[in-house]
């Protein structure tokens, strides 16, 4: 089940961190870069976030999270994380599909990830995203930016 997450609930925010930190530690190891901003999140920084958060639950246990912001008709996915114990179960795909189908007024979805994060890039490309830019953030760190047009849906 997927539902919106309440960032004013300290227990929920802690549950998000308990997924986000190990997931981004895995990405950091993959891309060989340990300064990923979400690794530094705290209860306070998450609670102050302007992102909209949705979570994937099984038996009331939070297993994955997607967060985004919308600017105009563009949804920018800021984070998509699944607890490493639940990788490769289709949870990230379900979260992506959910926000694409259920969040109205969006004509384009954008996302970025470390260029060495091949599992994430494969997931996005399998969901119809196309790579449009690779940006070198600093020496040794490249970010791949992808986007997808959302057509034929009005809310």
C-alpha cells in the first residue's frame, strides 16, 4: 500500500531516516561519493522539507519512500529510496508509477542520480525516462539527469 507521509510525526520521520540512510549509504558506495546530501538529513531537516513524501508499506511497515516537488507542470523527484533489505522487489517501480498516475497537473517528471548508480539508471530507463544530461558536480562525481513526458492524463 502507498500513502502520503506526515512529516510532522516524529516517529514517521524517523522511519523515513531508517530507510533513507542505509539506502543512500549503498548509493554512496556505488558512486564512490560520501557527501550525498540526504545522508546528512536529521529529524529537523526532514521535517522542514518542502517535498511531498509518499511511502510504500507492507503490513504497516514502511519499506520505501519517494519524495518530490512540483514546479509548474514539472515534478522533480528528489529522493526514491528502498531499505536495502527489500531491494529488487519492485518497490521503487511501484512508487514511481504511483506518483506518475496519481499526482495531477504534471506533464514532465525529472530525476537525477549518480552516473555510476546503474541500478537506478536502469530502473528509470525501464520506466520510460530518457537521459538528457550528465553533469560533473566535482572531480570524480557525475550526475545523470533523466526526464519523462507524461501524456494523455488530466486531473
